[in-house]
C-alpha cells in the first residue's frame, strides 16, 4: 500500500531538458501521462489510508508512517513534476487545445447515434443526448452509474466482461444486448478503446446501434426503432400508478408526522414502504454514530436479530452514509455486504434477499446525511427497477427534510 518516497537527488528538474519539435512533444506527453498515473495511484493509496482509520490504537503509528510516506511522495515527486509541466504549458492546455476540446464535446453531444463513454467498470462518464433519450435516462442521471443498469440482467455480465477486455487493450468488441425499456428489440453495442486527452486510464467508447437485426444485417435507423418500440403495456402502466400511489402515501405520512421527532418520521416512512414496496425495511438514524431504529420484515422473519445488529458492521450502510449515493443491487454477489445478524448468519442470506436498495437520507445535495434506509426484496418478487430506485431517491430527500423540521417551523405554518 505504501509507495517508497523519492530522494531529493532524484527530483524532476524544475525546467524541461532541451528539445523541441515532435520528439519534445512526445517526451512532454509521456511526462503528462506519467503525472496522471502518479496522481491516480496517490488517490487510491489515500483511500486505503482512510479505510485504515478503524485499526486498533496500538497500530495507528504504522498508519501514520504510511501517511507521512505519501506526503513525502507528493512533496518530492509530484510537485516538481507538476511545476515542470505547468512551465511547459501542458497542464490546462493552450487556448487552441481548449477550443478543440469544446468542439469535440459539441460533436459528441450532437451525434445522431447513441454514444456513451464508460470506464473499465462500465460506469458512465459521459453520455450524449441521443443516448439519454434512447436509454430512458434523464440528463445527468446516468453519469457515475453503471451502464449495465439499463440492460437486462442476462446481458450485464457479458457487457462488463467485454468492456474490461477492451479497456485492457484486447481489441475492439461488439455484442448484442437488450435494454430494460425495450427487452424484445436487440441492440448492437460496439466497444472501442479511447484515451481522452492526457488522462492516465483507457476509457471505452460505446456506440449503440438500435434495432439491429440478429442476422447480422445493417441496423435500421433510430426512428424505425422508436416506431417499432412496444407501447407501455398494462403491467408497466400499473407499476407506474403504484409508484405514484406510494409517493402520495409517503407525502401524507411525512406531512402528518410530529415535527422534531426524527425517530417517528423514520418509523412512518418505514411503515409506508413495508409490504407494498419492500419485504424488509431497515432504518438507521445518524451518519457518524448510527443507531438502528426500525426493522420491518415478513411475519416469520428474524426481525429481532437484524434490529440488534450494529449499523457500523454493515458495509453497505457505512458506504451510503459516507458517500451519500444510493446503491441498487440485483442478486447481490457479496453475502457479507450487509454484515451478519445477532445469530452470526449473513443478513442477505438469512433474509433470502434477491434485490436491495440502500439509500442515504439527505435533504440537500451538500447537506449532511441524516440516516440510511435499506430495502430488501426476497423470494419470487420482481427485483427493484431503475424507475423504482429513482422514486425512492426522491422520497429519501423528503424524509430527510421531515426529520430536520423543527417544531417552531411547524407552529408558524
């Protein structure tokens, strides 16, 4: 985890060595790439150091030594390299470079085909307007979330595997996938490696060709795909109406909850979600020193064992409280991600969880986390969808605002 520091004698000189033309440009680009990789490695090691804050007090000296090594690395290696690149004008780019970048971004957004830029984990970095309309994601929602969340579950593993292969440099790939919004129509996804600017990591450009025929013939236009896309069926219309009813019930419960009673607000929210929306509802109050206030489950479920669990022993809850982003998992791969209950069994295994939502309660984007709400579905019940996750994300903000409402404001209203 700890990288050896560089001695002062090996520091990069503050000025570049003599050289110009194509060879000088190549050297400078190589240094820029090296600087980016060093920064990325440093950020990863800092993340590891943060995760070591839970070590026993007797071992904190070792963690402190590791942190000092990392600071030395920044002072003796990264800072001189940054100064050199800044002096050469390769950080931030020249005005023509910035103009060209703006032009490329404009071209990317105006492409008629759905195009997305993802990392090796299939997480969306950019998505053009055609792709947002094609996948059904609202503008800005997909960024930072896996593109596989918009695909049928059967296609996700293959898409992630092919994306990782392209990012490793194994060559371009192409495969047929299906979107959740139009599961009966195949979509051809073409993946190619891309190195944006001086970034240290290879990205993957995904081009979606809608309505491609399985026989391998050329794809039909986007308008044809839209014309043949199936209209929402009765089941989808029913699920949409159910989400609206749930939102209405949640609003009513929060408006009638006693002001200033945070626990009562959480209990009322859990009552609304339990049964009609989720088989299990687990509510934890607070962010740093969390305490479990409510656990609702099936009639024969070991609710008491989950209620006695320490929220700090639930990695999903801790991460949601720390990062402030909700987590949607279908068929969770790690049975330990929600920790173990009082009997010592993994909660996800004992509750037979098939899908889960872990949502932080934040009233404002820059505000504190007031608590964490975790929802489980089990058995043959349909997994949580992206639309349902968005609905709960909206309700979580309302719950947080209700938790922070004081009695004085209620009296004035």
